C-alpha cells in the first residue's frame, strides 16, 4: 500500500494513478517493496516529489523537482528504477564477484628468476 502525503496540494485520482503506475514498474523486479512513502510538495517554481521505499536488503530514496508534477513523478520513478536495478543486479557485477572470490595471487618473481639464469 502506497502512502502519499502532500503539502499545499490535494492528491487527486489522476495523480494517485500516475504514482501507482510508476510503482507497478518497480514491482516487475520481483523485489518486495516495504512501506513506500511519497511526499509531494508544491514549491514556488514548481513541484518537488520525494519517495522512500524499503527493500529487503536496504532502502531506496529519490527526489525530483520539475515545473510539471507529472514530469517530476516520472523522473522520481526513473531514479528509483535505476537504484532498484543496481541493487538487484549487484551480485552479477564483475567487481562484486572478484571481491567475493579473490583469485589466487600470482607470484611473478619466478618469471624474473628464470630470465636472470
């Protein structure tokens, strides 16, 4: 269940539907979203939207500012999607694998001794 809080603005049905559609895209990653909370603030030049979402191995946070509320929602959703994608594919990265299973150290001194002989 999404918790949407707004300041100086009423959350209408189209706004709620847009936010829910962005979070449906996040659910495609097969990761449980824990207590998603969205805060919408109307500021002088436009809108600011912040989202914090718990996941089993951490927390995601994104914020976006834009003159158009729907563009801000889209930007926030893209940032969350990028973070979630990075978290879900972290174990596949080359650096993560090399840190988890360091290869045996290669002793290059033997090569120099053979060349010197």
